[in-house]
C-alpha cells in the first residue's frame, strides 16, 4: 500500500532530478555532480517507495520504526552539511579579508 507521504516523496525526488538536470544543462553542474545528485535522488525515491528495505538496519540499531531512522539520519545529514557550509564560508571570508587588506595597502 502506497501512502500519501510516499507519493509526495516520489514526486519530490522526480522534481529534484529535473532540477539537477536543469543545473547540468546550464553548465552549473559537471557530469560528475549531476550523476551524484541524480543517484542520490533515485536512492531517495527508492527509499520513499520501499521503506521496508531499511528494516534490517532498523532492527540492528534497535529503532522502533523506519521513520525514526530516517529522521535521525536526516538530522545528522543536516548538521554535517551546515558544518561544511560554515567551513567554506569561513574560508571565503578569510580570503576576502586578505584581498581587501592587500587592496587597502596598495592604495595607501
């Protein structure tokens, strides 16, 4: 039995594949990036339609439901992405600061 949330997950996955394709066509993604994101969204669609595939993992980690595993995995993923974005932002900030200092010293 397919639930409404599974249909929503399927449609979301299809939309994200299309959106990734648009970025690839605009030359904003390389072939490797497009392949990675498409593979990730296909995996997402498979998990949305067939969540029982994760049952062995759910049982081995002693979770009550598959949804619990997905929510915890989602939070861990978001924390990791936030940390990664922070490190990149901090690196860009330091580079920009260095460039501004160099320009200021040249003008003085």
